[in-house]
C-alpha cells in the first residue's frame, strides 16, 4: 500500500513536531521535556523511519 507509507511519513513528522514543541506551544503539562514528549518523539521517529524505508525500498515506478 503505497499511500499508507506516505501517511506514516506525514503523521510521524507531525507527531514529532508536536512532541518536540509541546512546551513552546502550550501543550506541555510539565516544564521541561516530560515522559509523554519522549514517548511521542520515539513513536514519531519510528513512523518516519519505517515510512521512509518502505518508500525508498520500493521499485522506482511505484514511488508515486
């Protein structure tokens, strides 16, 4: 499913940005980098890496 790979990449990127900037935009409940932000960042990283690897390993004609 090529579309799922792109969705994983986009959702992972969005989750990563949200997790890393939660304190700055007022979503952080704890001053500093909390455990929820760490979990969100790790999940985001896994989604981005997994999506990117699946896209790159695909045949060149299937990447669209």
